[in-house]
C-alpha cells in the first residue's frame, strides 16, 4: 500500500497544492526527506508564480501528477546543512529554480547543462531518485542537494529577485548562447509579461538595443519609460511591422499562447535568430520559405544549467536587475492564478511564504 504524502518522509511539511485539473490550490500536509550529507534544508521565504505553475496545476501539458504543489522560483534561509556540504552554511540566503536533480553522468551534465539532462528532475511535479514525488516552493521548507542550490547575493532583494530563478535564466541563457549579447545588436522581445520584462532588462544590461513586440499598444509607455526598451512595435499593426522588416539580429519570443511566427521571421535580418522560450500548449505553424530566403534560424531554449544560473543571478545583482512584482499572501494564490490567466499582473506575482503561510 502506497504511503500518504505525510508518511513518505520523516520531516513534516506544509504547503498549498492542487488535487485535480480544476487547478484549485488548498492547504496540504506532506513531508520532506531528512537532510542528507549533501543536502541543504531551508525555510522558504518567497516563491514566484510562473506561468508553468498554472499549466501544471490544470494539467494543460498533460503530464501532471496530482497532488501538484507548484513553485520553482524559490528563495529562503538555510536552517541545516549536511556533513559534506561545502558551499553553504546555516543562515545563508539561497535560491532554487526549476530543477533539483540530474544524472550527473551524461554529456549535458558534464558540460554544466543539467537542464538538458534526459533524466533531470523538476522541482515539482516530478519523481525524485527515491521514487517519491517532488513538491515545490508553495511550502514552508525545502530540502535540496547543494549542487542545485544558488548562492544569493547580499544586495539582491529576495522577493523581487525570486522570479529570476526561472524568468531570468530563461531569457539570459538564450541571449548569451545565441550570441545576442553583443553591444550594438538589435534584439526584439515578444511579449511584455513575466519573462519578457526581465528579458528586456538583461538585454539592455548587455548593451543591446531592444524593441518590445506586443499585441497591446497600451504597453508602449510602460515598455519604454519604465522597463527601459528602446522602441515598441504593435504586432497587429501591418504598417509598423512592415517598417521594421529585416532590422533585428535576433528575437526572444516569450509568448505562451498560440501566435503566428511569419511576421516575426520577417523582422529578422539575414542570419537572424528567432528563439522560442514560451511554451504554447498547441504546435505553432512554421513557414519554411522565409527561413530559406535569409538563412534564418528558429530555435528553442529552456532555462539554464546551474553554473549559468549562478552567473545570471550574480550578473543581476551587479546590474540591479529585478523583476517587477506584486507580493501576495499565500491565501490569495487562487485569485492570483485567475488574474494570471487574464495577464492581469505587472509582471510577476510573488508569494510571501515566510510571513503568510499558516499551518492548518
């Protein structure tokens, strides 16, 4: 007989989880493993709400294992370390992003690309090495192998920095890998949401000219005056799109809804790169002719390895890059999810777990 979530491990834990595809979250008692030799245990202080959390609690990608306890933009304070832990001590501020395990033996793991390991383990909605489910950061405590824990810079705010552990690395990594980080380049960012707004900030800090591409003309002032973009394109305005044809070295596409790629490919210069980081639930149509006519590339990118994630967090601290957030109490989380569906947040909800998660 399978053990209940409360009985799987020795350490009592508490959080909020969804029990079925309605996606409604409610208080959930479960357990965490005892702190192993290479583990870091920490009290969760803040956790960002990512669009992936919404997809997962509603099983929109088709692989949710209920109960789902989401959250992979997690920051907190270390309360215990294992005997072999070298990088952290009690009292340190730390972060955990989208993954908590990998095989450590494949080519990807050997090259600091644990995020592309075929056996990588998600922070939640996954199965750990011991066969038990992983539960995320909408909870009071976390126990994670030190390899998957990020050192938190002193000058980076915990709440506004938390979303960088997913939204930050998801946009920083492709800018670096695809060479869209050279001063003077022109990069487009599609969608000014949770990912897009930090993508703009990272690109600007790297010295790149940035154009925000959006369906919402109302976001123009915000994008330029507040987030720091150089220009703004309304993707539904044929005249604006025509005028910008062939002007961009690369585009980071953060949109998770189904949308046409043809207009975006048209914005690229020859040899330009359209990098997909949003994850629409249905396949997009890919017209090939415009790729052939300019040796253009449509590519993808998913988060980053642990070495690059630490590099990104340190870069953010150095350049004062944070997410624009709305801090909410734990019991507001279902309302926040409803607002997220309508894109009614500027630009990331962050749960104040440390002060508002009350055990039932």
